[in-house]
C-alpha cells in the first residue's frame, strides 16, 4: 500500500468512495431518471468505472511475504 504518512488518501480509498456514491445513487435512481433522463445512467456508469479504476490502480506490485 501507499505510504500512510502522506496527506492525501490512497487510490483504494478514493475508489471505494466513488463506488459507494454509485451504490447510493441506485437508491435514488428513479427520481434522478425522471429529472435528468439518460444522463443519470451515464453518470452512474462513470462513477462505477472510475471507482473500479482507482481500486485496481492501487494494486501493490511488490511481491508479498510468505502465505499464512
């Protein structure tokens, strides 16, 4: 993982926040669809894709220790 002493959150945290927003958006999808139409669907897809991207981007490339 990244150095925890840094001041900004890791990509993993940012990805989880974006995926949480995408999940929360699904609870209010019908009112959003009525207000902004198909843009709501595209907004949800962008949030989900960006969340997955940030989570995958934070993958540690150094080899881990021995398995437990």
